[in-house]
C-alpha cells in the first residue's frame, strides 16, 4: 500500500521527535571568545576563530587551547570581526578565513588564506577584498564552502537593504572564486557589465550558513530574515533571491510586511521559511555514518532560539519535516562542523565547544 505524502511527512516528524531526546552535548572545551568558525584538522586538532581576532588551536583530546595568531586590521564591531575558517580541500596545508577588514575606518568582508603546519600559521595573505565597505556593524555573512574546483563565500547586505539588488558591489551576494581569488571563467555574469564578475547569486540579506553537498552537487544557504522570515535557499547559478523586494518577515518597528511581496516571478523562492526567526548561524548537510538517522538532512545552529535545527529533504530538495534538538542547552549555537568520520562538533557564543553524543 502506498503511504500518502502527508502521512509520510507526519511519520518522519514523529520519528525525529522520538530520537531527539537521545542527543546530548559533551563539552570539549570552554573559555573561548565567541568561537565563530570551526575547522576540523584531525582527531586531535581543531582550529577556531574568535570574533575578537584570534585563531586558536584546540586539542580535541585534552580540551586545551592556545592562540596561534592575532590577526591585524580586524574590524571588531557589532557582528563584525574574525569570522569563518575552513581547511582547503585542494591543499591540506592551507586554511581559508573570512573577516571584516578595517579599511579607512570601515568594515570590508575579506577572504584570506594561510599555511597551517605543526601547530603554527604562516604566510597570511588576503585572497579577495570585496567591495562591501560600510560603517554599519551588521550583516557581514560570512561562510565558506567548496565545490569540485572552486570556493564560495557569502556576504550580507551590511545593514543597507538596497545592497541586496545592487550588483555593482558584493554585499548581499554569494561569490564564487578560484582558490587563488581569481574569477572562474564560467561564472554567470562574467560578460555582464552591470553585475560584478565574482557574483554567483544575489538578493541575499545575511547568509550565515553555506554548504556545498558533493553527493547531490547542490549549494545550500541559510540566511537571517528581519523579524521573521529566515530562509533556507537552494542556490542556483545566476539567480536572484529577492531581498529586499520579497521577504516573509516584518518590520522591526511594527506589524508591517517587509518588501513588496513574499514571491515574485523571476525570483527564487526559499525551500523553507522560519516564522518566527530562529536566527541561523551555520549550515551543513550531514552525510556521515555516526548518526545514520541524520543522513541527508540539513543541520543549522540557531542563535536566537538556541538549538540545532534539523530539516528533512525529499529527493527534489524540498523541506518535508523539521526537528529541534538540544533546546535545553540554552546556548546560542554558532557553528557546526562534521568530521570525515561523521562526528558532529558545534560552538556556542557562551565560549564553549561541544561534541554531539547519543
């Protein structure tokens, strides 16, 4: 007997709820300063960015941490500072980092790289300095992910809504670059003088989660809406995601809809909308073996609603169920990192690094 889609979705939700209570957070270390980005190196090593400008080495066995570098010219203000960190899939000795760089008293979302060997960093250099400078302290993005050959990173609208549709700067966009910071020749707008070459998609508000799933060859993003209207988006080459023309959120000053509509022709609609907002801080699509019940699902750290958000997808990439775990922890969950063996680590704004257990 074929089970109707609606009933299947309900069964999946109930199964998720039944397993949710089995999860626990095992503390690895504490005493960090807003650990914004995590990069798993090996079974005993993780690199962490602190928003105040430090890159730290964590011993995952002992929990001890030490400062590897204090990055100069970091614009630490509001949401700005030292942001994401990730290990390059193209060079096992290289890391990439995003940060808000101080240029003439303004913050600019910047991609940098460095060599990591034997618990030491060297050769720090800016790979790409975006056109996104403002003196506002909001909406820097900024996560990094990779496809088979290229690097993507996200930049928020910098608190200036019109940037979402302004394609002559990089704010409010997801960029695609070669590993050396140059522009891939097959980017969607390389022959369009009205849109910057590096832009892969635009119309974003503040995408703080970005993940390329190699199995499905899909690029996923999660971004902050205003008051309500956080979005999960399936990112397509050369697409407009609507901000601030379309939004499911409300104005902060009253019950007035943001934008002109929730949907519009020529604008990609979200896969999932959160009302009220969960305030997403990160995004991964789990493919590991350690937690088979999570395989193929999107995991996001929630800041405002303090939990790990789990979204079940169907084969077409549509969201069909949602679950929330670790709500009782009561901490703003910032970044989620999955090891090659499928272990799940996550950081919180309280300064803690945890490992998921059940």
